[in-house]
C-alpha cells in the first residue's frame, strides 16, 4: 500500500469517521474499552489502532476521548501526566468512580443495545 494511494487514504478516512461516529455516541458517565470501540465501529480487532488514532485528536476536540479505557477498565494514560490527569478529572466530573487506576466496567461500561434511544 502506497501512502499516496487515494483509495488507501479514503479507506483510512472512512475508518476514522466510523470510529469518531461511535465514540461520539458514548454517553456521559459511561466508558468503553479500546477493543469494544473498535468492534462497535466495525473495525474488528483494532484496539491499538484506536489508541493511536485517539492520541492524534486535536487538543480542542469535542469527542469524549476520556471515556475510552484499556481492557478491564484500566486507565491507560498515566497518573501525573496532563492527559492522564485530565481523563481522571473528566470521568469523576461525570460520576465515574476511578479506584486503583480502574473503572468498574460492570457499573460504568457502555452497552449500546441497552442504552439506545
């Protein structure tokens, strides 16, 4: 695949748009894992790609990137870093409890089929 290949660029844009579309639907107070987000966006097992893509979001994005966590509810962004501290503050402001660097996925995990509408 050549980086200048228009079809490849279009495919990458389509993947990003699918990701952003699903991420934008994650409701306040709910969280989703990188892998779950990839699956919901129709991207298969692309958790690492999701993480990389989210790390490249513009500073002023309105997408709720802070609601995306590692497997098992683990916060991937380190405590004490600007992005890690911002993620924890935003989650707490939405009523999401963070304990031992984890979020209770049974309580706060987003299940779109149960929360649609």
